[in-house]
C-alpha cells in the first residue's frame, strides 16, 4: 500500500478548491432560476469537500450560505439583510436564525489621528 506524498495532497486540495468554486457558481445559477433545494445541496457538497480535504472556504463564498442550516442565501428569496448598530445582520428564512457580522468603522478625518 503506497503512502500519499505531499504532491498528491496539494493536487487534491487544488482540485477540491476548483470543485468548490464550480459548485458555488452552480448554486448561484440554480438559486436565481428558482431551484433553491438544488442550490442548498450544492452548498452542502461544497462544505463537505472543504472539510474532507481541509481546504478553507474562499472568502467570497463564506457569506453565501447559512452557517446554521447550510442553505444558500439569496437576498429577498431565502434571507433578509439589514444593517443595525454597525453590524450586518443576515436572517435566514429557513432556520430562522441570525448571523451578525461587524462592519469596519471608517474614520471621518484620518488626519486627526496623526496628532
């Protein structure tokens, strides 16, 4: 029985990243065409790939699914997005849970901080 080399693992991770990207593109296409259940399934498969091959979920995809129920988040169709007290609040219609993401505070006058 042969052992896996580091080249094999790197190749597997690269393939997993490509598949995750493709699955999220397919999930977006399905969600826009009204097939929400299929989009949820694509997200579930992408998460399983990410966990199996220890690949980080790309940043642009992290906020596109609910962390509680793994459903694809499409504003006005599957979730509600609001800004409240400096936080981005995403409410999932499927599991009825909130995700709160802090927003960065921008300085009004950056020249004042140099004094």
